[in-house]
C-alpha cells in the first residue's frame, strides 16, 4: 500500500519548512507580541504566545512548490523562501477571511480576531502579507526574483478579487455555477497555480513547460476547493478543524448548494430561497434536502472533471517520470480521490 | 513671495501621477466594483463608483519620491511607478486604519468601510496593498527592482508593527514619550524615509548619500506626524478633512496629550487619567487643560527639533544646490514651519 504522498513530502521537507517559516516570523522583531500573534496563526505559539506546536493545516501549498522545484533534478530547498511566502500569503488570507466571516475557530483553536479583537486581527493579516511579500524576494538571481515577485503579487491581487466576488455573492439571491467557478479560480486556484509554477521556475524549467504546470495547479486548485466545499458540509470537525455546518449556518453559496438549488422544485425551491436570502434556516432540513437531491455525488462529479483537466495539463506538458507521478499522487490525495478512479487520464508509466 | 513647494511639485507632476495611479487601478480588471472601490479611496470615483475628482490628500509621499529622483539630474518620471506604489501603500493603511479606529469620514467623504461595510473594507485595503506591491516591481533594471522591492516590503512590515504599537497603546494607562516616538517612527516615518531613499536610488545616487537621504525622510516623517497630531486637536475640519476633535474623542494618546499629562497635577492629573482610561471625557475640559498646560507650544518645539534633525541629515549628505533647497522647502511646508524659523540649520547657499 502506498503511503500518503503529502505525508511523504512532509517527512522530507516538513522540518526545514517549519524552521524557515519561523526564521521569517522572527524578523525583524522576534520579541514583540505582534510577531507572537503571527506565530500563533502559523501554529508555533499558544494563546499566551508561548512556543507550542499546534495543528497548522496540511501545508500542501508550500510542499507543492518544493516538489515542483525538483522537476529537473533540483533540490526543493532552493524554493524554500518562496514556499514560505506562499504559506504566509495563505495565512494572511485566512486571518482576514475569519474576520470577514466572523468564524470563531480555525484548526481546532480560536481565530486570531476572536482572541485579540478585530483591529489587531486586521493588522496581523497585514503583517503576514508584508512578510510574505518580503520573503518572496529572497531569491539570489535578480531576474528570477523579479519574475517570481511579480507573479506572486498578481496572484495576491487575484486572491483579493476572488474574495470580493465571494463576499458580494452573499447579498445576492442567486449565483450561477460559472460565476462560482470563476470566483474560486481566483480566490483559491490562482495561488495553487503559482505554487507549482514558481517552484518549477526556480528549478530552472523552460517557459514552454511552465504554462502547463501552472494550468495543472489552477485546475487542481478548483478541484481542491470544491472538495473542500463538500467537506464543509459532510466532513467532521476532526477532518476540517471547523465547527461542522459552519458554511451552511453562514448561508454560504457553495457548489453543493448551488447544484441542488438548480434542480429544486416546489418546497425544496422555497427552502433554498430562504437559504439564499440569509434567513434563519433549519440546518437539518437543508442537509436533508441536499442529500435527497444528490448534491454530494453531483459535486463529486465536478471535482473529478476538474481533476481530469489538471491531469490532462500535466500530460500536455510532455514531462514524464517520477516527478509527474508525484504531482499526480498529490492531486489525488488533495481531492479525496482514489487514484484508480481517474486512471483513464493517468499516464501509464 | 515663494509659492508652496508642494504646489509647485503638484503642478509639475500631478497629472502624470494621477494618470499612472489610475493606470494601475485599472489593472487587471477595470470594470469590477472592487476596482471602483479602490478608485473611490484614491479620489477618482464617487459613492456610485462613477468617475469624479474628489479631494485626495496632499500626495506628498509620491511627490517627495519624484523630487528625490531628480537629485543627479534624472527626470522624476523614472520613479513614477514607485511613487504610485507609495501612494497605494499609504492608502491601504488608511483604509484599514479607518476600520480599526471606526472613523466615519476621511477627506470630507465617508470612509470605505462606512459605505461598503467592514468585510469589503478589509478587502479593499488588501487589494491596494497587493497593487502597491506589484507596482513597486515595475522597474526595468532587475537589480534595482529587487533592492527597491525589498526595502518597500520592509517598510510595509515596519508600518504594521507601528500600527500594532499604536493600537496596543489604546488599552494602556500610560505611554512614555519615547515609546510614542518609536511608534510613529515605524507607522509614519519609515514610509517617508522610503520615499526619499527610493527616489534617489532610482535616480542613480550612490549608497554613501542614500543613507543620509533616508535619515532626512525619517526625521521629517516624525516631525510631520507630530505636526499632524497638533492639527488633529487644533486644526479645523477644512484643514484636516476629518471631524474636529476625532483624536480626542477616541482618547488617542497623541503627543500633545502625553506632554500635557506629564506635567499635570491634581485635578488635571485626574482629567488625563480618565482620558487614558478611555472614559467618556468632557472634550471642552480636555481642550482647556491642554491649552492651560501649554501643550501646543511644547509639541511645536518637538516638531522643530525633529525638523532640525532632518535638515542636519541633509547637510551631512554633502549634497548641495537646488535639489537640497527643494527638499528643505518641502520639509518646512509639511511641518507647518516658516523657513526663517530654523534658518540656523539651513545651508546658507
């Protein structure tokens, strides 16, 4: 039996990655409570800002970046600062997202704003963004630093555009499936695309291949986010680190809900109208309606379609060997798929 | 009679600067309401996001950057993208600051969060930061782009550290004068230092001179912020664009208050204790106490001391001629000083 590809990557790079993230978090002023709050968000400090090791998420973004750097036989370590910047940017967006959604917990712990208030929460996010933006420029070759730095900030801008769309959906009576996919392609997928692209770029890969790798990351990012939507409704607190049903309680217009609403008739239609209007909804009723309308399996089909697009992009790159197999395995794991399920699109090497 | 040096700069560079800021704000998606909200903050859109020309502040930071670029005979235009990034970064900090302080108005108009809510307000700030970080990398020479980009993000990080200190002062019973100066040296002065440094760096100036110019900017930034504190208490709405007395109403621990509290005895001491505790204070009483304890003239002395440090740094640079005179004139104007007042420290060329 194969072990988890992400666990493999974690065991190869985890401690180096932790050490490098902590190095950046200690800069420029290790001692301030401000740095402590940033360390808390990343899982290196407890609520009193004392050192600890708390759950810190899968860290799949920086690990993907390091893996992508190995494409041409490079050591992943070369992309370590870029990997750090990706994880810091992701955490910046989580800190602000938690304020915007008023989420009280994340990764089994209170959120930053819940502990230290909204004003400091906003500022902790800002600090993480600044630190991420500084770390991404720590590449010895100036031309590479500029190319990677520009792409990083373009990704960050797309991320805020996606966040704008996500929030503007909240006050709307309906959202089309295409609009939803467009939103997550910015909010989530652009960053996953950057991870793969930047790692491979630092590893010395040619422009001709880089585009395909970025496409792979983007499709994977979409598939991952939709899988995450599924977990947000049907996953346990243990799996997600959030209170179960948070998305439903916040009347989030996630893909399972949008797909079910599309085919709802009669009483079901009214259930979703109330949900979309943000009215106090009967959570059990919404869940039962989603199940009856096959929302879960419909959504899983969309995950699979996007995963297949990701794997096709990999094949189009013309690259082969262990590197590609590793990327494929990570893609399967991130989207909750058994490799066999999509074997038709997997290279038969 | 000399005209205003900032007005001179504005007439030389204002329209180019406006055009370049608007170019960046139109990127990558001109049409979205998100870009519209960013344009609103910069003064280019009204509340319905239609084009307008609203008050946009003095724009002294980008103008200082352009002026500094002229040091060795360069055209200021070369630093135009960097100047834009400085103005965008400043506006990012204002948007978040307004949320954190719950300020309802800025530059005679409602603040972004007041119009579109806190969640979107946080995101508009994030978008401006991302755009600023992208614009700062638009320098043709890669080595220069990396040096300026790194310094920019270090400045942004100092800015968030300063903001952390400023907010943490709110819940404290006392703040020492040194702590206050330390806070504004990060929150305000680091960015002014960056403006002068980056402009001169792009203009081709040697390392030996750059440090003195950055020091000039930092001291000037401190003097400017303290002058701004004075205006926040004794300035009119017309001069500041804010509701008069906002700082006092928010029980802000600005320098005039800290200086007066230091020498307060008896009833005056209790007035400031209540103020520092954030209790509902009698604004007229606080104002009367500040006046009676000479807080304004004491604070003006501190402005002058820091302005003198700025001008000394300029002299130490060994640079001379019109360039230095222009920087001096801007420094006088920004700190509300008549040039003659500090003539002892002004080069007699």
